[in-house]
C-alpha cells in the first residue's frame, strides 16, 4: 500500500504545546516509522488569509516561524517535504473544480466551520474564502493523493468535507480518489489540550498557551500560574484532579521515567494523583515537577531553533525546494483530475472523424 501523508498548519503564530501533542508529535512518530512513500507538510498561507485578509504581514512573517518550529521539534526535511501552500497554484485550480461539488449550506452546517464563524464574528458578513476553506483543504489533501492526514480533533469535521468531495468527484467523473483517513493522537487529552486558564483549549487567540519557543523563565511563570483546583487552598486539603490543568498536562506529557528522575518518592502518575486527592500534596510541588518535564522536552527544541534562526536563508531554501517538489506532484494529479472530467482539450486536436 503506498501511503501518502499530508498535513498542515496556518501560519498565524508560533506553534504551542497543544499543536505539539495534538499533531506534531504524531507527525514525528509517523516520520520515524518510515511506513510511507511520500510525506508532505504544508504551511497554509492562503488558508490563513481567509480570516487575515488585512494582515498579510502576520501571515508572511509566521511562515518561517512555523517552519523553524517544525524542524526544531524533529521534522526532518530530508524525509518530509515542507512547502508553502501558495507556491503550488495547482491547488487553487483543483479547488475551483471541487467548489461545484459542495453546497453552501453543507459548509455552513459543519460544526468546526460554524464555531469558527462565531469566534471570528463572521455571522453578519462571511467572506466567501473563509466558508470555502474546507473545499480548498480538500484540494490540499487530494492533490497529493494523500490517504493519511494527521490532525487535531477540531479538524476532523473538516476532513469529512474532503471525504465527501472525494466521493462526489468519483461518482460524478469516475474513480480518481481513494479513501482519506484523519489520524488523531491515541491519548484523548492530547487531541484537545486545555489552555493554562482551564477554560478553553490551548490557543494563541485565547492567550493561554505555552509556545515551543518560550524560554525557560517564561515556561516556569506560565506553569506556576496554571489553573488547578480553586478549593485546594492548604497543602493538607484534598484536591481535585478533574479540570485541574496541571494534572491534564501531566496526563499528556508525563512518563514513568520522569518520576525516577524528578520525583522519586512516587512511582507513577496514579500514585501522585492519589496523594493529591487524599490531601497533603501542594500545587507548587506538582507544578515544579511538570515544569521539569516540559523543560526536558523544550530544551533540545530551543537549541535547534537557535541554530536555525542563525541560518534563516537555509530554511527558506528548504521551503522553496519543497514547493517545487510538491508542485510537480500536484501537477500530475491535476492532469488526472482534468482527464477524468474530460477537460483534456489537447485530445480534441487531430481527432479524425
Ligand atoms: N486547517 C488546518 C489548520 O487550521 C491547516 C490545513 C490546511 C491543513 N490544509 C490542510 C491540515 C490539509 C491538514 C490537511 O490547522
């Protein structure tokens, strides 16, 4: 089976721990399993513009930031083709054909799109481009004949649109596309990591995120201010695990080895939780433990980032080379798409009657 993996992010800010456990970690594991023929990661600048039309500079400047985040976190550009969406114009031609296969109301009913329209205050005046982004995303995926798409939980309904378009295309014009599978992380908390405030999922817009590029001091400050159990006032008080962000992060990031290294009086997370629930375990101790774990993860990422930041041109070269490679693949698929649709006008020439 030739597996083709494709995924991407909008370049609207640096990547944070929610991105890391929600998708980036799975991507790195997939990369290292080597069970694929082609692997693409797209920096979706055109998609980012669908709700940032007046903010081109933000999108433009974050392309390199996201690329540096990928590579410093462990994505290997020798194995994975990293590219900028707008450098593959074939995607937008494919989008145009796909737009005829989906209705406006279908997109408006999509739960992710519905939420995002609300969040952005687009109810009164909805940009066509924004409503259309799932269609364009279907083109991103199907232009590479990708069958595996590692994403966070909120993207699953968007992947449904891709599946519907692929089916509709196959039914209308003949079989071109295969089944696409969205891939979520196995650990549930990782699919939707909560923010430091305990209210929403971790996101740039909610201002409740720890970024991969945050320095040690910033990470510590953020962790020390994370929401825990508001009724756990004295160390002796019994504490609640549910809704406690520090424990949510431990569920996402902590392994048994971490106890041996940083908190040897406990064997594992279950023991730590039991003590917290019983009372007698203070928040500060748990937070410092989490801080050690997060810093262990981020220290090598920071070092790699520093190296790349001193060599930004090299990173741009990686992206531009990736763009050429991605474009060649998308051109092949576009040809197949047009042939299936009967848009191969060259064939009309020299046709003997
Ligand atoms: N919508 C994705 C996000 O907001 C980004 C994206 C664009 C993407 N094209 C894609 C993800 C194709 C997976 C596949 O994060």
